[in-house]
C-alpha cells in the first residue's frame, strides 16, 4: 500500500495530526500513562501515582504533543506510526483519524495554540488493568506478563516488580473504575489488551455494564493470545453476540498469532497450539470478525508464509491476516540484525510464496511482504556505541539465558538459523545491561 493512497482525514489539520491525544489516554499496569499504546514504553507522559488522568490530560507533555500536531510537527512519541507510514503501512494514526473523523473539527476548535484542551472525555479506552497473563512471550517482560516474574527472578536474580501480578489500581491516585462508570455512555471503542484480557475480571465487568445499559453499539477490539474463550462463568462467544448483532464490525478479535506448532510454543511460551487452533476455528465458525495479528520478529519472520497457509487452511479469510506489526523493541529481536545471506533466503521464500498465490491474494500480500523487506533492510542505527554486532550478541545472550532457564533449545526450533547462531561469539561474559 502506497502511503500516498492512505485516506487520512487528519490531513485537513496537518500531516502529523492524530486524533487520539484528544479522545484517549493509555494506562499500563505499573501506572505509566501514554498518549497511545504505540508510544515507546520509556516515554510515558505521566504516572497515576502522581496525577489523575484529568491532571495528565493537560500536563506539559500532552499539551506539547497536541501543539506539535496542530502545527504539523512530528512528535517523538509518535515515531512508530510515522515509520510505518513511510513504509506504506496503514498506521494506528491514520486508521484512528478515519474512525473518529466526525470528532476532528470540534476537538481542534476547542484546543488552544499551546495544546490545552478542556474537553476531557475518554471516547476510546485502552486501560491495561493488570499484567495477568497465561504466557511469557520471548519479546515481552514482567510489566505486561505475570508469567515472566519467576523467570526474571530465576534467570536474572530479581525483578523490577514487587510481585508477579500487578494491578493499575495498586499505583493509582484515583480508582480507574471511576472512569469506567463516568464514561460508560460516551465510550465508542474499547481496546482490550494485556497481559491477557480474557483472563481479567475487569473485562467482564465492562461487558456486563455495557449490556446492562443497552450500549451494544460500542466497538470492542481485542488483542488476545486466544488461549481462552471460556473463563470462570463466562463464555466470550455468548457475551459478544449482542454486540455483533448490533453491528457485525462491533467485535474485532486480533489474535496474537505469529507462528504455528512448535514455533508458536517456543516464541510464545505457554502456548498450546492445539488449543489456539481450536479457538480460532470456533471464532471462524461463529462468524466473528476474527483476524490474526502477527508480530514479525527474529523468531517468526522465516515462518510467516507457513502461518499464512495454515490460517487459510483453517478457514480464516486471507485479507484478515495482519502483518503490519513489525517488532522494533527489544532491539535484539529486530529482523534487521539478521545477516544478509539469511535475509536473502527469507526473501526468496516469500517471493516463491507470492508466485503460488492467486492474483487477488498476491495483490493483498505483496505490499505486506514488501514492507517486511523494508524493515529487514533498514540500516541499523540506535545510538553511538550500539551497533548490529552488539545487538547480535544481545540476542544470543538473552536467548541462551532463557533457553537454560526454560529448558528449551533455540536451534531445535530454528535449525535454519544454526550456522549464524553458532557463529555469534563474545557474549559469554556480558550481561543484558551491557546491551543498552
């Protein structure tokens, strides 16, 4: 997809405009607050222990972001979306501007030149209530997965967290549930992510509250590992049906699936592939708007064509296979640290896959594959003293530590990486603090 062709109503304001800082704040289980979930985790705009969301809404950082956008300046918090657009990918910024186009004139009219906005109303929710999770994916950590805590203690000698499961209200000056009650009639879209949202009682509180109020026009969007469709007394399929009946697009399930079989079970530890596949099939058979949202990283990039084939085989429409989430952090899992010979092998596999597709499928997948190639060929740069060789050492150090702690073996799962992996040396006496 050519970024020139992406319909973006925000362009009426400026080429850097995004509606989200006017309708949304993203909270993490540790109390950090961000303008959206794509912001670098190291750049929060506030913390709930210090300020309420109302106070953060017009703090200096949020005003600066809005002011930049009104003036057409790109803000550092938004670099991931701008990067995706440069590679021809439809970003969260552009899709959000389309979803909330009707609100753009009024919210900008009510904003001063310095970015101050008095209309505090959360139309889009993304509250990460806790880090409760059933998996410990290689590219995650304890802040967003409770399963990681024991690994951090066992492998690294400790964790930054006080305990395995943390909840946003443990850190909050004001109970987050008060915002749920305050804006339950105003909310237009809720993004449930985690941790694993289908294990969180807050998720079911919200759905039951919406059903009680008859507010089934809300768009529900999920990022879930789909390890569970039933939890305690709830069956999510049955809970979702009234929302789907109001409008088919009101329930969109984006399953975090970026590998199959043993690949999935290694990169996303805790995966039972048979369960995931069964739950995918149930969502498909019940005619829900189910997508897979693959995170393309060093563990998954080679397997993407195989994933596409398997998803089509189980009945997922090929146009619901999302490949626009290219992992950029941690840096040592970025696909651009692969050597050129492996990059060429991967490209050849993708191109052979394209050649076997129908014309309609090729039209959909060629831009997606091309964007992966662009990320893979991106020159490595982070900061002075941190180069691609250091990141390769970081990759092997982290991989070997986790393999030992989890009794796993990288080469057994990824034999095609064996020659390159075995050639990486000089990491043995390092620790992860040396990587950054």
